[in-house]
C-alpha cells in the first residue's frame, strides 16, 4: 500500500479517536434509571400479572353527559386511569374515551443528562384531544371524548418477556351503540394489537380511529423533532410536513400504515387489512388530527409507538421500515448500518465501530487507490517533457 494511503488511514483513525473522546467528555451517555419496583412479582413463567379471567358483570349503559337523552336520568360514571407497564414503556389509559393519556419510554431519556426523566411520547396537552379516540359521521355524528367506558378485568397490567395481556374497554352511547376497544400488549415488544368495533341494532356506524399530535411545531423539539404526516398508501410513501398536513389532506386506497413521524420515533396505525381504507389529516385548533377508517364496523390494526429502529420496524411488517427516510443513498447507508450493528456486538462502542468501518472501506478501496497513485506517478514522470513542449510551442496552441 502507498505511504500516502497508510498516512491517510492513520490520520482518519486519529481524528475519529479524538472526536469520540471529545463527544464522550462533553456529552456523557445517560445512565439508565432504576427499574421500577413491581409489587407482588411472581417468578413463575406462567404466572399471570393481572387477572383477566373473570370479567366484571355487565355494567349499566354508560353515556356521556352531552349524549344522554333529556330526562333519562343516567348517572355519570367516575373516570379512572389504567397503567400498563412492559419492558419498553409505561402507558396510561383513561376510561374517559378509553384513550391514551400518557406514554413513556423506559429505554430512552428526554435528554443526555444523567438525571433526565424518561422520554414521554404522549402526554396531556391543553387543547389537544387524547389519541385513540373513535368518531363516525353516520347515522349521526359522534365522538367518544365524553363517553366513560367500563374496563374488563379492571386492574393495572405489568408484563415481561413473552407474556401477553389484553385490556378491554366497553361503552354504550345514548342510542344503544356498543363501542368496544381491545388492546393486547406483549412484555418485550413495542407493537400493540388493537381492535375497535361499534355495534348497533340497525345502521351500524363505521368507526374512524383518531390519533393526534400538537399542531404548534414552530419551536423545534431537539429531543424528537417532528417530521409530520407519514403513510404508505398503495405502496407509495407519503411524506407531508406540518404546514401541508395542517391545510387538510385525504388519501384513500390500500393503507398499509399511517401516522406521525418524529426524527427518532413513530406513532401510527398498521391496519391488518388496509384495502379500501381512508386516511385524513387536518389541523383542528391546536391539534393535528389523523383519522383512519375502513369499510366495516370493526377495525383491527397494530398500534406502533416506538423508536425508528430498522429491525424493530421490519418485525411489524407492511413495509413499516420505510418510515425511516434514508434519502437517495439508502442503498448504501442501509448495508453500512447493518455492518455497524454487527461490529457493535463485539465492541460496544459506536466510535470504535466507525473506526473499524473506515478501515474496512479503506482496505476495500485500496486496489483502486493504488492504481490511481500509479497513474499519478507516471504522469509526474512525463511532466518535464510536457513542460518542454509547452515552452517550445508557446505561440502555437494547436
């Protein structure tokens, strides 16, 4: 190998080592927080964390105050929160609308500080409806924001490993339509299996599942910058920034998945069968609202709220990994990403992984680099003769 190539590799390694040292000194990695205590933990693999085998007795019809018929005299049920904790996140649901009130990641912090709290992907924001609401337009317009649901099983859930538990909410509107929301969680996975249905004696409505995000993104969030609306419809990626989405957009066709993208995370729905679905996004006050609905009274989908990790998204299927924007050079960057992950298994440091990858690329390019240097040497030998020709024919350019 030429001396210049060796010198170039040495300088590259030196720069990367110095850079890694500066980064680790000024931006130390966040220390993992202590694992929350789990009361009543059972070491048996088959032990249930929450007993859902005995459903509660069917409650009397529960309707929202603004949905009740005049003089009906239906007492409003008190609302309460249900906490679901897995190895990856802590989710809090409220029985008011059976919606997601809070969602915190356990493996990602809000900042690089050692005392930084867990990153909260979803939280209550004034003027922004909580996500996972249900609405429909016919036979009469309805939104379940004021409907108080009952809970089957009734207790908080704590899951680890391969264990699975299901949380079921049931509510009944003033006209007798029964709305059911079912969420199945896995202890070690981010995806949540979801089923939402609306059943009525006649004229059953077609529910649209609603997810929301803050509309005000004028101030950038350095922890998770907002990208906007992202969807895969008819096998074509739709990426719409906040301004375009706020104006109102509607897509129909085979909706593989749709949701809101952030630089490091994704929040959206992956319908089991997206054929004939519709995805409409618009701004409503201080909220960006995305409504996804099919053509039947039951919607089955996978709810994904998690990091944009390539393998994690691929495991969900339906091309969800395309939510990551690798740009025009994805065909190069994706293989490099896999190589970095492979090296990381042994080094445990992405700084060293980059150095090893740089050296590997240099070795692969060494034959071309050597050939280029040989050509340059040959041209240098001809340079004195070229100079003599220029002096001899200085007045004759041809």
